[in-house]
């Protein structure tokens, strides 16, 4: 295989040093903030509601897990006056007194402004912050720092100050035209076509807010419903697919460079959805979307409206199929734990879960939790803020074939969701201090006595099977719980009792006889004995599988006047 790499030049922006003193105050702060956002893509710009609370840019976990970095951006471009110092002081004070930031663990604070400090001013800022928290790392990012970022990200400066915004619009139009290929000669060499598209994409990627990746292919394009968050682009915000021939397509992936890209150049869509009345499921889904922001993916739903998007990829939309899918939750906010305790406070079940969906709309909020190990259980919580009510629903996937060790905790937890038990939920990484009562889950099965009995029965079965799994070297898979017989439950319960150290006695009447297969030389010893003890392999049948447990069991048989008694015990391995 021969691989060739073509090196071509594209128009690039040459940016001189920024004359910060000539910029308007708002322009200075906007440019400085975006340069910081590009350097730290996951940082976010704070939009003031009742003031910003002393935070212009927030970078959660920017100093390590659970350690937050706060940036205060100022437009000042020369040594600070007393009034400007007071402005900085007020920002610092608000950071540590505003209750909206009570959850932050600020370990680093940065003052960003186009002026390098004197030693006295640098010490003054450090002392100002340390008066509140002496352990915080304080840095003054001045003109030298900002000029360094400007040299590193010339596209940002060009976009804001040197006409780059207009050039980007022209580049957008050029690429959109090329995607249609109307202006390409039918007999143009593939290399010529590739070169033109490559140059258009390179010019387009001078955009300081978004990256544009181009893919081509034939046949069916990527199904975004199967993988809505492309693994190769964690900041993917939009994909546009255009057919250029009956079986050939071009796909543009629009990727946010920073977390603030969608704030500064938002992707917006206006219009209306329609659901046919003869499709009640589509109607219900549309109502759930309107009330709680629930996902839309029904085939009968249509949309008519207009899309505004970067790169000129928007426009009118008529009678289109549309899917609105959930966004994957950040790992550090989705790890939760739930536990169930009885009326005496004794732990009876616990379960690790994660938030897999979260949405809100005009009526209220919606969250979906899933168990961590098996994804068998999904709990959807809907809070109607107008009616002050909470609805909760459970979806339980089929468990047959899943390992007992994975299914048992889920079944046992659901069975515990009833009075008088107490359910708590909280952040897994700050447990148990983060735990709070969840009263809706605590009463989940109270009004459904038949379901409550079924879950309790299933939990007993799974507890016994989990106990058996603890003494078995092979993986025991769960059966279809609806097909478990009374005989199965009785057998597994007895094995569970043996494994818990209990003795099991079985009385056998005169109408039945005991049989034991032994070696020939031991037979004479048993014929006259009133009792005997056998050490046997410990085996149990689950489904159509015979599992051997670690250790043995003893079978002690004793003959009385009216009956025989067998006593079984387990011997640990």
C-alpha cells in the first residue's frame, strides 16, 4: 500500500501584537475571555443573572478532580487606580460570600487583564484573596500572558479584530457550494476535486469557535440514533449530511472548540412539531417533550421550521423527521448511590446508579437513572413544578442469562422500595454525607400489593442464588424469574440455609425409605447401624446446569422407632 501526503498552503491570518489600549472595554474583556476559553476548552463563561458573583470564567475540576479554577477578567490596561482596585476587591468578596458558589472548591484564582503587574500590585492581589482563603493559588495573568495566547490562537484575534468574521462567512458559503459539487466539472480529476474541498475546509477551520470535519461515503450514512455522541468528537454539536448523488453523501461534523462556543454563536431551531392523532404514542411523546424535555424519536413525528447553524448549514426545514436525543451526562456529576434501610436503620439493600438522561421544559424536570453494572434497571423521575407532584416509573429489562451477582442487587433494591423502609440517594464519591431521603422511592410499591409480593419473592430467590454463587467457582446465570417453580425456590432456600451455617432436618415416614450408594466394603457396616454419616460433594441444580460448590456437605441418617431423620450440614472448603 502506497500512502502519499499532499502538503498544500492555505490562507492564514498573520496577527500583529494587539493594541489593547485602543480596544473598547467590552471588546477587551470578550477577547481576553475567549482566549482563556480556547486555552482551557472546558471552561465556561458565566452569564450574570444578579451579578456574576465574582466569577467571569469557571473551570470546574481545572486544578484536578474536585478542584475549581476561577477567572476574573478585567478591561484595565494600565496600573490600577484606587477605584479599579475597589472593583477587583468587590469581585473577590462576592466570590466567597455569594451563596450561588457555595458548592465550589476554589483552589486557584486568576486575574486576567492586559497589564503586567508591579511587584507591589501582585502582592496586593495575592493578599486580597488569601484574606479569605490562604491556601488558594493566586496568579495575575497580564499583558504578556494574553499576547502569548493571541500568538497561539491567531484565529481568535483575526475573527474579532481584523475582518476574520467576514472571511469566515465567505468560506462557509464556498464550502457549502462545493458540497453540492454543482460547480465541479463532470470530468474533473479526483485530485482536483479533493484539493478544492481540502482548501475550503482549511479556510473554514480558521473559525475560532467551531471545527468542521468532512466525511464522504456511499450507501446509508451514519445512524445518529445508534450513537448520538460520536466517540471521536466529544464536543460534537451538529452533523449535516447532504446527498450529492443517489448513493453518495457528504457529512460535515461541527465540533465546538470550547464550552462557550454555543453561547457566542448558538445553534438555534424554530418551528413546530406535529403528531397525528391516530398515533397516540407519538402524541404522548410530544406532550412529554413539551412538559419535561423528554427525547423525541417516534417515526410519526414531523417538524417544520428553520435552523440557524455555523458554517451556513442552516435554512428552512419542511415536514422533516427529527430526533431529539439525550446528551451524555458528565461522569463527575452522574455517579450516585442509593441504599435501603429498614425501620430499625439496618441496611437491607444498596445500588450504584448513574444519571443517563436529564432534561427540563415548561412544566418541570426529568431525570433517568440506570444501575451501574447491568443496565437492567431504569428509573425515570418526573417533577411537575406547577402541580408540585413527582412521578416515578421503573423499566426492568429481561434478566435471563445475566450473572446472578449482577442481577441480585437490582432485584433486592427494588423489592425494598416500600414502607416502612427508608430509601436514600446521594453522590457516590461523597457517601454517606451526601445522602438524602427519597420519599417517592420509599413508597414505590405501596399501592401495588401484587407487584410488591412478586418483587419480594424474586428478591428471596436472588438472595439464595447470590449466596450459592459465593461458594461456586463457575458463573451462575439468572433464570427467567417467571419460570422459577416452588420446587426450585425450596431447593435453593435450603442450600442457602446450609451455607449460612444452619442444619436442615428431614423427617421420613414409614412409607418411605432411605437409600445411600456406598462402596462394597462399607455395606456390611451400614446394614445393622441405626445411624450413619456420609460426606458428599456439595452440588446444586440451577436451570439445566449442575454446579459444584466449594467444600462438602454431610448427610447424617438416623433411624427411630416410627420414622427416619436426615440431618444435612455444610462443610466449608
